[in-house]
C-alpha cells in the first residue's frame, strides 16, 4: 500500500564514519604500539651490539698497530745497544744489518742511517742516495737528539716520499749519536687500510695536528667532523675507545670510532656510514614498516567493508521497523475505529429499530377502515415506505460497520481461487453490461489451492470489482482480472481504466470512512474491510493508480503453509 | 387454535410499547418485561406462556442468562432471540442452550409472526407428546397391575 510517511532521518554516514574510525583505532593502535616498542628496543640493542663490535675492532687494531711500532722500535734499539757507533758507521756493516733486519721482519725497514750529534749522516744503507746528508736543520732531528727514541709523524723528507722514521739515540765517547730507520709506508698503511667493514667502513690514522698519517680509502676532511674533538679528549685509560654518531659535511650520518695510538700522539679513526653499519636493522625496519602499512591497509579495508555492511543492515532494520511501526499504527487505528464503529452501530441500531416499528405500527393502523378513504392515503403509504427503506439502509450501514469491527471470521477452507473469481465475474457481469464495461480475465491455470476463508475472500474481490465498476459507471471501460503465482503468494490483479485516484487520496483509501462517492452512496468502509481481511490472511493489498489512466489493485494472498489449521466457528 | 400467549422482553421501553401494539393487532396476547428478572417473575405468574421474545443485549442480567433461567424453570416455554448483528454469536449460543430461533433487529413483522406461530405449534406438540406419554405410562402401569 502506498503510505510512505516521511522517514525518520537517521544520520547513517556519520554512524558509518564513527564505526570505521573506531575499528581502525582499536586495531591499528595496538599494532603500532607493539611494533614501535619492539623496534625501539631492537634499535637500542642493535646499536649497542654494533658499537661494541666496532669498539672491539678498533681496540684490536690499536693494539696491533701499537705492537707493530713498539716492535720496530725494539728492533732498532737492540741494534743501537748491540753495536757501537764505530761499527755502525761502517756502511758495509750497516748494509749487513739492514739485510739482516729485512730478512728477519720482511721489507718493513726501508733503510738505516747513522747520524752524529751535528746532524751529519755518517753512514747510510738503503735504496736512496742519502749518504753524508745533513739533517741538522730537519725537524725530526731536533726531537730525535733530545729524546732517547722517537717515532716520527709521516713526512716527505729529502727523498720526497711520505714516510716515517724510528730513531734511537745513544752515546759514544760523550757524544750523542742517532740510528735512524725508515719504516715502509706501504706496509704500515696496509695495517690500517686492511680495516674494512661493510661497504663504507674504513680506518685511518691522524696526528694531533690533524694531519693524515695513512692514506684513507675515502676522502676525509680532517678539519671537519669530530676528529679534533677526539684529540681534545684526555686519554683516561690506555684502551679507551670513543664512539660518536653524527652527520658529516655531506649530510650523511656516520659512526666514528677513535682510539689513541703511540702514547696519544696519533689517533686511529674508524668511520662508517650509519646506514651501512645498521643495514640489517634498516632492513628489519623496512620489513616492519611494510607489514604495518599492509596491515593498516587490510584493517582499513576490513573496517570499511564491515562498516558498510553494518550501516546497510542497520538502515534496513530501521526501515523494517519503521514499516512495522506504520503497520502497527494502521492496525491500531483500524482496531480503535472498529470499536468505535461497533459502539455507534449498537447505539444507532436500537433507535432505528424503534423508528421502523413505529412506521410499521402506522402502516398497521392505515389498514383500518377509517383511513381507507383518506385522500392522502397514498402519500402516507409512500412516506412510510420511504421510512422503511431508509431504516433498512441504516441497518445495512450498521451491519457493515459491525462486520468491519468484529472481523467476521469464517471457516478456513480450501479455495479454488480461479473458480471463485469466475463466479464473481459472472455475478458482476449484469452490472458491468449496464455500465458498458467489458470484463477480461487472465487467470494462470493450475493455481494451487488456497487455505483461506472463501466468504471473506469473496467479500474482498466483490468489493474491488464493485469499486472498479463504480469508477467506470459513466464512461464505460475495461476491467482486467488476473491471477498468477509469485513466490509464496498468489497475486490477483483488478485493473480498471477509469478516472484513477488522485494522489492526495491514494494514501487514504484504506482509511475507514474515507470515500469519494456521493453522500449516501458509500460508507467508506469497503476497502478498509478488505485491507483488514487480507492483512489477517497474512497477505498484502496494494494500489497503483494514475489519474485518467486507471487504477490497479494487487492482492497478494499467501500460499498454504504447513501449519495447523485453526478451525474457526462459522458465523452466519 | 387458541391465540398464543407471548412475552416480550427488552430494555428499550418505546420498542416494547410499539411491538405490543403491533402484536396485539395481530391477535396475540402479549405480556411485557423490561429486565430478565422481571421476565422470570412474570413467567412464574403466567405459566401458560407459549413464547418468549427475548432481546439478547440487556443491562444487568442479559439475554443468555435469562434464557438459561427460563429453560431451567420452564423447559417447555419456547424462546425466540432478538439480536443486533453484533450479537449473532450470542444468539447462536442461545440456540445451543435451547432457544427456538433468532431474529435480527429491526425485524420484519411477518417473519416474527411466522416464528412465533412455529414456536407455539412446537410447544403445543411437545405438550401433546408429554400428555400422550403420561397416558401411556398410566395405561402401562394400569396394565401391569
């Protein structure tokens, strides 16, 4: 039926958004929290591990290099203590010593020189032509003559090649003399250069002035970076290793690990890109992020799906509830109107009965002789007849009202719907002819038997047919009756091509006492009763109408189900 | 045949008055009562009443209860129920309880007359049968002795 009331507007989109938000928040928050905590802890412990590893590495090499220097110094010291200035001043003897050293320790020692207190090299053994060179003005000589032994920084010297030297001072006849050994720079460089970790990890040595003592694998800017800060730090313990992480001049984050060598003169620096050092961690981080993002996406889409479904379900339930509410209101309205109608019918019935009896009494009296000759006898008789007719009409109305109110239950029986409809069409045929209406039928054969009250169903369809005929009374037209099975229902259509029902009236046609017929022609109860009967059967009655085109009523009657049949005592 | 003695029971005084006039005009002797109790009392005085025309819907003791009492006290008296449409069920119940028939208000006078006549005839037949039975009984008793 067409009673679409203004629907209560529930804000479904807001509800929907709230759902999504809650689901996402509840699911993603713990995921992010757990992942965050685990990643943080992992990050910390991994950093510690890497730092410890690098510190160990640097410390080991520091000891290695220190050991190397001490050993070389020891070699030369042994040489100075074992042989006298005189012996060593002999160049051929010196050459033998060099060969001996090179044989014993490899080509680490490049050359040997013996220098007197004036800085004159009295003897030289080695690949360069440095015999009788005067070192009195060389920087290293001044230091060497003052100290018992010296390991110099790297310098170019007379030969024009980077190298460093080890000197040992001794006395001969009251004069200081020095034996000097050049350490092979390449061999030394390899000690440091071999420290390689990952792709960007490398090491080098620099002195306190920030000058590089070995050739670093990559470019290093000694005046930038933390190197000088390392220099300033006081050496607390011999094996102290310092670690910092900071950005270099190119904006890359580096790890710097530093340890002092040679009693604090040199600094062994190991540096590596942080991204390289923590590459394992980065990889784990990337995987974790990928999982979080994928999980987030999955959660979001699930939230969206679930919320959509839920919103849809809620909307549908609301709609169903609304429809049910409307039906309840409708039923309630009809019921209350029914009670009212019953009351009115009773109240009216008695006075009408009295009136009719009084009229009957007058009729009885008119039979008597005295009145037979009365000149107005005909008029009296006409008036009384009219009273009786109108009284009967009142009775009809009250009967209809009462039948509406009391839901005339009839016995439920098996009904051949098509046969019944044919009968009704036959009954109505005479009236249709007067109104110039042709009735066409289009019934689906082999309809299943219905288990309903035949008389009630007759009442419904007779009512619909009569309404249709009334509508087409003046114009004539066509009445189409049809029946067919649709799902669990039999649908009967009663279609006319009469004037149609105005939109404003369409929603009211099932209301009791609503009628568009002339006063006295209709009670406005017919469709209301039909509605009640069909609803009681568990069916539906629906109307579609277009003004000037026609009106179609669809009655849906449920097919018999496997349920216990209620035997209702027939009335009348 | 003797004119039937009819009692009309209804709480609507004007209805009763008019009906009495119309029924008397049709040669019936009519007693009236406006409540169930009144009807029972009156019947106690007029045991020869043939038919009671009884309205189903009355205040106080209603038609059905009155009918039960009548049938208990005066089983031979026939009762025609008079009802509005809404109380058809009670009319049917009444018939189960022994009422002769029912009519709907406002009723057609001819119909009412027919029912009253039929009811009266039935009552008379009953009375006849009872008489016959008594005679037979008396005879048989006599015969045995």
